[in-house]
């Protein structure tokens, strides 16, 4: 079985749910304590053994590229002032992984964004990490998906049971059990199902492992839900043809493209960060006493 070495992070979306901030600051650059959301994705990929990462970006999102570059002025100034730990931390970010950037040019949907990565991917299986889905887990989710791929040799999508309201905003999968716990066999799926069109309460959340045959399917896509080229429609074709696998992954997922996801991710990480844990805990306990 081919090793999973490459990941794509589509991060070119307009982030309309996070307006007004997102028109000036890419939602992928919103902080979780002191690190931008996208750095958690890169870290997860690296911890999963991924060697090459392509971020799909757009003309207003240069801040992402700058974050993974070495800032020589900071490096020189911090070193001169003896702030060696801080300088080392910034160098560590610049050396974290081979991160490449490619502009989508037109925001035509997630499927279209992934389609831009065909020559980067070549003929290898690869992972797509949805740019606004941050997942905190013991075993990085990309690794969890790779393990299922190593067993079955077919595409694998990361799923969770969701509420009926969420199902309508995400996707719904038709699945049958397999002999592996938390792994199901998926034979169809639908993006943003209307009431009555759902298959199950399982939705794809943030991570999918695909094989390169998806690119021909993406190239032949018609616009789907919301008039966008939907990656779900391409994966549905694969599911209907030969079946794919779905893994109910272990981990807590935060939608950084939503205001509530942004706030809860910060509280969760803030309660674990050595500089903020104690103060934030005291603040929350005090605040909770005043809440009804
Ligand atoms: P979303 O639908 O969650 O992102 O796409 P969005 O379009 O930015 O969000 P809203 O609804 O306007 O708030 C899932 C992922 O796909 C990327 C997004 O950046 C996000 O990480 N995406 C989406 C692209 O890269 N290109 C697109 O054309 C659309």
C-alpha cells in the first residue's frame, strides 16, 4: 500500500460566516490562543507523517504564506535582545514542513479548489484537510484515516454523527457496517440534504483521504449545492461506483469558520495553555456563577 505523503489544505473560501473580520483577516489566520488555526492543521499533518502540504489560497490571504516564512527582522532583533527561545520558536514554524501555496483564482467551491492540486498530487493517495476544521485528538486524524486506508486500500472519509440542523448544512452518508469498529462502508452521500433526503446522521467533518482517480471525476463535475463545484458530489460518484470507507474518528472538532467554533476552540486550548490555564479557569468559574 502506498504511504500517504501529501496533504491539501483548501483555504480559499470567503468565510462569509465570519464577516466582518474575514474580509480583512483570513479565517484560517484567526488565533487559537497564540497560534493561527492553520498551524494546527499543518502540525496534525506533520505528526501523521505527511511530508508535503499544499495550501489552496487566494489573492487576499498572503498572511498565511507569511506566517510559514522566516521573518528575518524578527529573527535578528529577537536574537540581538537575547530572546533566543522566541527566535527559535519562529524558526521552528518556518521549518515545520514543506508547505506550498497555490491560488484558486475563482472561489468556485471545495471540489474546484481540490481540483487545482492535480499536478501536486500526481499518482499518489492524499489527504484533504478542510481549512477551517480544527480537530484536537490523541492520535492525529490524518493518521487515523491512513490506518483505515492501509487496511482496505480505498478512499476513507472522516465522519461524526451530527444534529439534524448540522446535517442540512454539511452532508449525509449512506453506510453499512464493516468488521471494524467505527468503520462503515459508504455507498452514497448527499451534500446539504433537504429534509427527507438524508441517508443517515453521519456527516463528513474536515478530513478525507482520496485516491488520484478523483481528479477526472472533479473535472467532469457540474455545479451542485449553492452553485458550487462540490467535493461531496465527486466522492458520491466514487461511493456509488465501488464504495468507499467512513471512519468515525476520535477527536474533538471545532469549526473555525463559525463564531461559536472559534470561541470554543480558544476556551479549550486556553484552559490547557500554561500561560492562560489558571487565569482563564478562574475567570470562567467566576463568570459561571453569574450565568442563568
Ligand atoms: P466552507 O464552505 O466551510 O468555507 O468550505 P467558506 O465558503 O469559506 O465558508 P462560508 O460559508 O462563506 O462562511 C470548506 C473549506 O473549503 C475551502 C474553505 O476555505 C474551507 O476551508 N474552500 C471553499 C476553498 O478553498 N475554495 C472554495 O471555493 C470554497
